[in-house]
C-alpha cells in the first residue's frame, strides 16, 4: 500500500465550511484590533509637553492677587482629597480626623485612596494637567521623588498661599520646612514621612538581617522580594557604597550591576510595588524591601510580631509624602484649610497613632505618650510601642543612616531609566 | 416619516414627489452605514492615526514631541523588546492549545449530551466570569500562594517539596491567561459543535464507523471552524495580556503588553509605546488574515 500522505477529505470539508466563514474570522480579527486601539487613544492625549505657556502676572493661579480673590470668595463646600491606601486614621469606617475637620469648618471632604504608585497616578492625571483642565482632585499626596520634581518643574502644582498655613508655620518639624525640592514650601506641605528598608519574617529567618547583601542570600531563594521602583535603585546605590543624592552615572552602573547580579542568581521572587505587602503577609516572601509604616501596622495592630523592619547598615531611604494642590483644583482655599488642619498636634498625633509613619509634627510625640499613659491594657502597650518606635519618631542614629532620592534632569532620567527599569522588566 | 425604500417590491407606487427619489435610494446604504462609520472613524481610525504619528516622533513627555518621520523608533524597540514579543507569542500559543484542549471536551459534552439543560450548563461554565477579571486574577494569587490552602496542604502531606512554588512563575502566568480566556475559547467551540447534525454521527455508525472513527472523521472536522474561531479569539487577547503577568508573574515573565503599559504609564516614553503597540497590532492583523486565508477559505481544497 503506497498511500501518499493525502489530507483526509472530510477534514478539509470541515476546515473549509462556510458556516463560520472567512468573513467571520476577519470580523473577529477586527474586534481584536479594535480592542488594541484603546492604547492608541491613550497616545492621543498628552503628547505635546509644555504647550500651554503658564499664565503670568496677577491672573496667574497662585499669585498673591489670585489668592486674595480666592480668599474673598471663601472655600468651596467640598474638598476632594486623594491619598494612598491605609494612610489615614480609621474608626468603624469613619475617619475621625476628617470628621473633626468637617465639624470645625462645615466643609465636606471626599476622601479617596486612588494612589498606589507615584508614576502610575501621575500618568493618570498628567493629560489633564497638561491640557490645563482640572484633575478632579483638590489635594493629592505625592512622594518626594522624580514625579514630584517633574510636576514642580512643569508648574503643574498650584503655588500655596503662605498665609493659609499657620499651623504648619507653628508646628512643622524643621526637616519638612523649606525642603531642598520645594524651597519655602511654595507648593507642598508634608503629609507623613517614612523609611524604605528591609522587612523580614522571623518565623523563617532566624538570624538578624543587617545588610543589603542578605537580599542575595541563596538560602532565601524564591522568597526574596524586591521593589521595582526608585527605592530599589536607591538602596542598590547604597549597597555599592555610593551616596544616592550625589551619585554619578558610573555609580548607577555599579548599582545596576549589583541588582542584575541579584536577579541573575535567581533568588528574586518578584519585583513588587505596593503589592509587596500582600506577598509578605501571605509568607510567599520572607524578606523584602519594605516601607516602615506598613510593617509597623502589621506588627502593632494585626499581631504579626514575627515581622521585623530594619534599616540596613549600608543605609536606607527617608522619603516624605507631600500634600499638594494640582493646577485647576476647584477648591484651593478649602484644600489649604485641610492641609493645614493636619499640622495641629492633636490631629497629627491621631494620624500617626494609626498609620505608624513619621509625623511632620514633633509635638505629636508628647501627645501619643500622654495617650499611652492614659490608656490601659493592650491599647497602652500599642501606643507605647508607637511612641518609642525609632521608625515613627526617628532617633538621631537613624537620621544619620538615611538618604533621599537622586534628583534627575531630563537627560539623566532617560539614562537612569534605561539602566534600572529593564531590571524589573523582563 | 416612514420611507419605503423597497416599496416597488410591494407593488405600491411611490407617492408623488418621491418618484425622482433614485438619489435617496442610492444614498440610503451610506446613510445606514454612517453611524457605524463615524464610530469607526472616531474611535479607531483617528486614534490609530494619532498612535502612528506618535510612533514616528522624537522627544519626551517632559519636553514635548516632534513628528519627524523617526522610523528609527521601530528598529530600536524591536531591538530592545523583541524578546517580549517572542515571549508573548510563545505564551499565547501555549494558552491557545491548552485552552482548546480544556474547552473542547466541555463544549463537546454540553453540545452532545447536555440535552435540555444545555443552557444551564453553559451558564454554569460562564458563571465565574461574571466576576471582574482583575479580582479573579488576584484570587489566583491567593489560591496559589506558597503556604496557601492548596500548596500548603500538599506540602504538609509531603506530596510537594517545601521549596515548590507556582505563583510568580511562567506556568502561573500561562495558567492565569488560559483560565481568564476560557469563555472565548469555549463559546465558538460550543456553537460549532452544537450545530452539527447529530444524525451524521448515527449515519457514520451505520456505516460501521467506530465511535472513535466517527469522532475523528465526522465530528472533529465539522467542528474545525469553531476550533479556528476559538483559537483566534483566545490567541489575540492572550498576546496582548498584561494583567496576568503583572499579578501572577515574577522575574522573566514580562510580556509585550506589560512593556507597552510600562512605556505608556510608568516611563511615559509615548513614542516607544506607540511603536510597540503598532507593531503588535500589525502582527495580529496580518497574522489573522494569513490564518483566515490558510484555514478559512475554500481555495486550498486540492
């Protein structure tokens, strides 16, 4: 039998039936292509850079005259406050510090937690800012990193009225006054600060973690979490002995090499952003780059005493999240009232007691201690732990170990991204 | 006002003044096409054009873009990110085959043995997909967690070694995409199988075909249009997916969709993102046309 390999005719008949014809297939292809073009709609917005020259003179938003006119109008009835998740005090689904604000000022606050990543959030509001439209936010909270610097650079943030923050003037910590990135607090007031360091789970890791090199330990292979953002790049710079703020492109290369070596050894489970915390809580990750307050909340409020947070010997990052008003905000006066509200010591204390980040109001410490003394049992223990935590009220030793992010120019940013971003991609 | 376009067929004289309405008759199809045409122009052609011009521009989001026929953007992104195209292609191919293998038996059983409860079974199959895509994907990250109730239990009874992990690996990403696209794989298959005249199977057995032969020579060939449609409907979204790689992936699972998302939303290199998106789209359209040519026409019957 010499049957050549012919195609079974019944197979072909089925394959070529008209029931679901070529036209259908084209149609499906069209549907698929149509879905893809969503991304092209994104492309259609926000491509012009600085196309609208900023208004100058007395009409310029944020000028003295402009603020005088706004103050004469008074605040709007509602403030849209957009923040990061788990970053404000909560009590039975209410937010006591905001309720107190509403009671005191009769202004309503719409509080949203839309920000889980600086870059992502900035990319969302940027087209509106560029087009000179309102973003829907009166207050946003942005970390002292490259997105904030770019927004300041491009004039996307409303200059603040210096007369509308008396509490800030009276109570703010010197470290958040007149910052390097925003001289004279012309555009930003601190919300909270925090540290980026290493968190580890003592149920799985029984030796003390002290160094960035511990993040390369093959014993923890597959259980090591890294962040895929500037925190990782900055800590890698520290790991290779550079000073992040003044680092050179050669040092960036060394830091990138350090990170690549870690990646190539196969120990990293994933490059996380905000989602590192879930993986750490699920114990998929035993040791990870982490933000101080997240781990402290787990320790103090959720009984995860096996979690430890350390600043590695090489150093850590101290960042500040800043409240700012995007251009085009509809209620700037109300926004300023709310921003300044959080610089009252009792309000600042209530906030820090809950979110366990560093308060920009040093006077809050005495109040937390007083609350601890007045409380009993578990609550007293908890408040004492907050009051004595070096990551909530930093000690001078910790202050010496921490650094800020590198400020990057346009060209440098491209170079920086091309070095570091491919590490967490791919 | 009613307008009897085909009134001549009904044997009714067009009313006076409509007699010279040949123009209207000729224009009617365009009028009827206009809404869809405008829709297509607004939401497909215009954005496509914007994306294409952007992909040939230079500059940065911070300083603005200049359109200057920068074709160099294309080789640059292919050089940089070609590997992600290949990875997406590989993943999407595996997803398509896996999806068809999983969906075929289910669709077959419902179509041939579902009886009066066919629609109930179909609904049961689709029910999980009433939950949001992202939530379903996130749930998998809990289910597949190293110490979660599945892997944790298997490790406790010694079936799996302690170091075993699925989450944040390539199999997790492929599994996630397969799962999420299962309805797109199943439904065309079901439609094709359900339309098969069941008497053909009886006829086959009358002609002494075994059940296996009847399936191989009758049912399967007749279901091929469904296989092709289901495959295409699975492959295209799988190729562009980025949520699964983001949630269930780890180092080395980044797909082209992730790259486009990152370029657009994180790094804001709009020109690179546009070039990538355009290449991806072109690949899909060309691929779909070739696919349809090869598998979906009568021209190749010899």
